[in-house]
C-alpha cells in the first residue's frame, strides 16, 4: 500500500542516532542511508517512526512497505523479503574512565564478570552470550540515557550499549571524558530492511541504490557525519 501522498511507506522505531526526530524532522544515520539510496534510483519514500510492535503490525498488514532495522532469523525470512546488508551494529561494554576494570579477550567472559555489576536496558535482548549469563549481578534500567547516567553515578560497574548510541548520548548528556569502551569485547549484529513480500520491486530499487551510494563514497560520508565508521 501507499500512504495518502502516494509514496512508499517505510517505518522504524525511534532510536537515535539512527532514526529520530530533530526539530520536527526525522533524521539519523539509517534514515539518511535509506533515503539517499532510494534517491539514486529516482524513488522518493516516506519515513514514519512508531513503536516497534506497531511497525511490525503495519508491515504484516501491508500498511507499510518495509521496516528498518531488522536482524534476520529463519522465522522472519519466511515472512519478509530482506535487503542487502544495511550496516553492522556493535554493542560494546562501557565503564568509567577512572575504573581499573580490564577484560582478557582470551579468558572466559562470564567468569571475568563474577563480582561485577552489569547495567542493561529492561526488555532488550543482547544475544545468547549475554542473555544466558549466570551468576552475574544485573541491574536493569528503563532506557539508554538512564543506563549511562547511572553508570557515571556508580550504580554498576559496566554497561552494555550500542556504540553509536553511546557516542550520541555522551555528547547529549555532557559525559565526554567520563566513559570509555572496554577493549576486547563487542557483539556485532547485521541489520537489514525487511520488505512486505509483495514489494520485491522496491527491494530491488533499494539494493541498487545501496550499491550506488557505497560506490560513490556517500555511504561512508553519512557514517562520518554521525561520528561512526561502517
């Protein structure tokens, strides 16, 4: 389906710096990648932000043509058409810059966390390596801002957060110089656009546009704009 203006409708949940409202306009790294990729193919799209469950409902009902950013699973691949790789997301561990915590990349991860307090966002899945941890003190908070704020306050020793979100919030909350990434640990996930199964032509346009912005260097320039690297 098209929206009332006749443009393909692509939806996502608000998640700065990847897609969010700024002075009434939707901006963000993923937003920019998608809009620019389609533009190279002469396709204008409409982006809307909704809660994630609402995005999925809109896609399933054909109200929306595609959703971003989605990780592939066998179940999802039966329901949707997936684009070429949009980007990789990295979740990293952060600590206070003054902390002497060190992790050995060659040692067992869960054993190194024994006795430490780990901050997480309530309701998030961090993958089996984290979700299956046992014997580790977990402290769950409501959102990413609270996670970094309470890490600075000393409520826990380590926090897991998307690297791009950390960079964005460090600037927003005035925390520059107070936190640092714990080297040697990161979780990387591949993210895609998921299209309604009737929208193969739109999928093809996006894939061609994505190749084009990579070839022309625009893909990398958009990452740099948001202080990130592909």
